[in-house]
C-alpha cells in the first residue's frame, strides 16, 4: 500500500500531491498578473503582502456536484487587506471565489445589502420625465461611502490590489505555491498572512469518482460506469450501501491534507520574508497550546490564535520572541454586534490556560475607523501591530546585510 501523504517528508509529499492534480485552469493567467504586479512593487521598493482568505472546498466527485465546505466568509482576510493597504502595502488577495472582498464587503453582505444604501433622487423641477430621476446614496451613508469609494479607487488606480480567486483546496495549494515562488524578488519586503480556513481533510484523486454519486440503486447495466464503485466492488470513499428497508447512506472516508506550511517557510517563500499563520479553535482551553505548537512545528514568525466565538473581538499573538503571548482586544464599548459571536467567552482562552484575568483592553486603537455599525474592527488593531513586527524583521535583516 502506498504511504499516506502525511507520513512522507514534506518535499516528497509536495511532489506526490502536486503531480496528482492538474493545476487550476486559471493559474497561468494568475501567474502572469502576479508577476507584473510584483515587478511593479519591487521596482518601487514597496512591501507586498499575500493575504489568503475564505474557506476551501473538498469536492466529492471530479465533475463536482457535491463538496464539503466550511464556515469562513472571508471577513478576516478582506478586512485585513484594507488595513494593509492603509499601511502602504500592496496586497495580493488570494480568496475563495464569491467570498468577501476588500471595500465591496461593506455593501455585499445580506445584512448590509447595497440597495439599502440607495434612494431615488427627488424629481428635478421642470424635467421632462419625472419618473426617471437619478439614483443617489442616502444622506446618512454619504460620508462613509465616499470614504470607502475613495480608498477603493486609490487602490485600483495605483495598482495596489490584485484579486485572485480559488475554490477547491487543491486550487488553493497550487496558487499559494506559485505566488510564494513569484514573490522571491521581494525578499524581506514579502509578507504572508494566511487567514484562509484551509480544509484539513480531503479525498485523494485516486479515490474520487468522476460522476455524480447516485443516491438510489441503478440497474446492473448502468452500475459499471456509475459514480459509486467504479472499480469492481470497491467503493471510492467509504460505503454507500442500501440496508434492507432503509434508504441508501453515504459514508465518506477522508485523508488528511498535507500541511504545506513547512514547504512555504523552508522552500517556496523568499529568504527573509515574514510568515504569519492563523490558528482557529473552538475550545478555549486548547487555543494557546495549539497556536504555540504550530509555531514550534513550522518555525515561522507569528501565529495569530482566535476562537470561533470571539474572533471578531480578540486574538492572541504567539511569537518566538518575548513576550511570546500577547492578547489584542477590542474595548467592550467598541465591539461590533455579531450574530454568531459569544461575548461572554471573551478572555476565556487567556484564563483557561492559567494566565491572569484579561484587562479590558491592552491597547488603544491607532485609528478609530469602523464599519457601518461603528464597531471597531479588530483587524484595525492587528495590522498595525503586525506591521511593527515586520518593520523589526526588515531592520534586523538590513543590519545583518550591509
Ligand atoms: O473568514 P472569517 O469568517 O472572518 O474567519 C476567519 C478565520 C477564523 C477563518 C481566520 O481568522 C483563521 O483562523 N484562519 C485559519 C483557520 C485554521 O485554523 O487553520 P488551520 O489550523 O487548519 O491551519 C493553520 C494554518 O496553516 C493556517 O494559517 C492555514 O492557512 C495553514 N494551512 C492549513 C492547512 C494546510 N493543509 N496547509 C496549511 O498551510
């Protein structure tokens, strides 16, 4: 039996994994766009951050009808990208297709439907057709929308933002590898901010069926080519069998996705670049431990830990250097409302692992810019702190190489 990808050395797992899948169709186009984008910013000696954002899908069939997905809407990535742009970085935004995008995110949510921001202008006195007036932005949203529009236009006009979409976990991996390699001329000016919620389990290609999985029995003459059990009696990904008198069931058997963070840090990324990964947990008792373990395992520069229930209000920076653990929180009075969030859990992950009870906030926001509901966005605290760490890394590198 062939060894599982997770049991191989990272370089071997890379070669096996990437040989197994065809590269995404859009990759050559994305590479050409990224090459030109990076060249432009290398020339300007500008920092470039690769922000990954949104969830990845795990297809169940090659001609995909069904797939496994996760919760991520891309809020962290899209919001962070705006704050990076504000800090003067150029941003390659590698995102799940149709997830939130920088700037347009303010108006694309169902809770922030863009139509609610608009109105019909009052008819112009004396105009021939009183029914065909202009569409305008409602008075109460003028300032906020003008501000967003200006920033968006600035980023576009000055070529500061490159949007590259992916959908599946395999597409994500190919794109990440290519972008990291293309970023090499940037050296220490490159930053990786891996906020995407990458699937941890997948169906290897050699166990995936071509066609749609059938939910009912087929006549024998169709069975051979049907989705389930292409090869003899073998069922591609578990069982899909009818118990007498019951409906068919599908049992899916997934393999772990190889962790390519090793390869990113040790192979693909430019020398001297900064790599920041995220760690998401739901159990407060595990968060800090898991984030620390990730930092030790991959030897990169920063893990940002967050809990699903409090991620919009607090994160923890886990670093190799002192203070090793640092909490960043939005002050209670400035917290945005969140349907899925649980405010009572703020501070739990810090207390659970034996730390002191958290103070209300460890830092004041550098700028009190907020979204529509005027809540302070935690990314507005995260990014300036991260940029300080990146400054230090670059400074150190410059001192080391006269
Ligand atoms: O989009 P939102 O709703 O705003 O949610 C944002 C978020 C909660 C998704 C984000 O803040 C976050 O935490 N993202 C990382 C989720 C996570 O826990 O990833 P992980 O533990 O599976 O992976 C850790 C790191 O390794 C991640 O940075 C990931 O990009 C990377 N990884 C993961 C799997 C894999 N096969 N290879 C990887 O390199």
